[in-house]
């Protein structure tokens, strides 16, 4: 059974996943960039990790970085 999930997305898609996880008692992890630090999906997740301080970064497209956070958090 899945106990924790990392959502490497943002906006409405991430919120739908987080809401479903909450109903299913699955812990959630969000990743975000500096620009998204106050976004709803970041505040709604149980854990959140900044993957870049740069406003013009493509960190969401760096799978090795996101996978390292998933491993670190047990997601």
C-alpha cells in the first residue's frame, strides 16, 4: 500500500491529487520553485521542498533532483 506520494506538478492537478491522498490517508510531498513558494499546492501538502531559488529555472524538468527528494522523504 502506498503511504506517501511526491507530486511533481503544481496547480489544479496537484490539488486534485493531494485531496484524493488526504481522503485515502496517504501522506503528500510537494516540490516547488521560489516563484511558487506561496502557491496553494505548496501550502496544502504535508511536506514541501524547494527545488530552485531561481525564478527562471526548469527544475520541474530535472528528474534526478525530484527522485532524490522522493527517496529522501520516503515517497
